[in-house]
């Protein structure tokens, strides 16, 4: 069961902030508990990175940062992994964490969680035989393509696109089926609208692609999932995992891939590469301007700054996963700039 302390406080404050708007459905419904015990959490790791044992006499990330004379800002959490290849060619991941670590939950996941919503919407349409090229029509007559919503939510971080993608994915399918231990996301819950749309009640949608047209019936939910104040909950590991499965899609075993059309994987990959994140300046200082950063930043005013992504040093071919979060300490989003320094110190520690 999730602790209801700091996370609950953060979710409560966020509920009255300007970043998100809580849309309450009538009735409370049953509480669905998603938190995994130690055994099931370990099993879920098997669906994600396959970790290598640390080399003999290797230093932990915290020890490497200490050796470099760098102290993480108070309340900061870090998850990182170096992407390697085994002698047989399969990808392996040397994983590290520092501060609050990979599984810390005492922060608001903000916009970084939008990647999972985008994938869940595409996954649902894929189950119906459609791709992101499909055009959706709402009862009002307004239409757009799914891929446009995905790019708006991931690249532009549009809150209305995020809300509409939850309506496409379906509230219960998103939380009970897609964000499940079996799919590698035992701790992530998404229950909060960011632009004020009714995300618990999806209207009937007409979907058209080529010569195929189908109507998705209206769906509704009063289920409350295990996250304080009907909020959003996740951790750095699971949000970074969403990036890993997109960017490394073609290199992963089929069992670890999202079930998406190849064109949708490419569109997500492009949106992540085009997105401007907090860690980008630190990556450039470490690897130069030719480095590639596939990431999704987040910012909750007065609460937290975070960024999750995959970094590639084009010169050496070295690649790293990195997820970082820290409490906001200054007005506005200027406090998020500290994440660039955190990323630089972490990447330099792992690259040497």
C-alpha cells in the first residue's frame, strides 16, 4: 500500500494549483490497489531492463558523486542506467540510483507521465486495428488525428491533448490493463485531468482510417485507484521505462516492446527527440552539441521539477537512461535548471 504522507500532501497542493484541474466523477466507487509487494516488484523488473551485476570493486553512483565532490540537492532522486551489449548482442543495463532512488514516489509526476498516456491511447486503437494515422471525431463534430494529439502531448506538452488521449485510452483500460504489473508498470496511476476535461467519462468516438470506420462506445468509471487524492502517481523507474521501450523498440525482445504500429513508434521517437527538457544543457556540457536527448520533462509549480529520458553520446556511441526529480526551490520554473547540473554530474560519473 502506498504511503499517504508526502505524496498525498503534494497531490493535495497540486489539486489547487494552476497546473492541473481535478474533475470529480459522481460517487467514489471501489478502491483498486495496484502497489506490488517486493516479490511482484522484482518480477516486474524482468519486463524492463535486464540488469548486469556490478563489476568487481565498482563504485555506486552515490560513491562516484561523492568522489567527484558533488552533493545532490536536498530531496533529489536519481535513476540511471548505462546501456550495454552482451557478447551475444542482446542489450543489458547497468543500473544505478542515488538520493531518493529509482522507486521514490514523493513527487508529482507532472507532464513526464504524458508519454504513458500517449502510448496507452495508441495501444487501445491498435487493439481495434487502427494506427495513430486514424482520425477521431468527438460528439461535438471536432476532429483530429491521434498522431497529432500524441505530438501535442509529448512534444508540446499540451494539457488538453493529454486529457483527450485519456478519453481515447479509456480510464479503466488505462489504469487496470495498460498500467499493470504484468505490463511492467505496477506503481503508476493516472487519475488527474490537467486541462479540466472529464477523463473518467469518455464520449462515443468515431474513428476512421482509410476505408474503415468504427464507433467506440461511451465509457465511464467511478473506480478510485490507489493514489492519494485521486491524483497521479509514478516513479522515475517506470517513467524512464516508457522512454526506453520507445527509443530502443527495435533492439528489444518482442516481450518488452509496446504493441504499436512502427510508424507510431517513429512518431513517438521524434516527439521525444524534439521535446526540450531540463537536462539538455547538462548533456551538452558533458557530450557536446551532437548528443541526442530523447526526454519528457515535467514541472509542477511550487512542487517538483523532473525529467526522464535516454541520452546518446554520438561520438562514442555510449547511451544512458536517466531520470531525475527535485523539489522546486525558487518561484517559477527557474528552479528546474538545477536538473541540468544533476544530469551533468551523473553522466560524467557514469561515463568515466
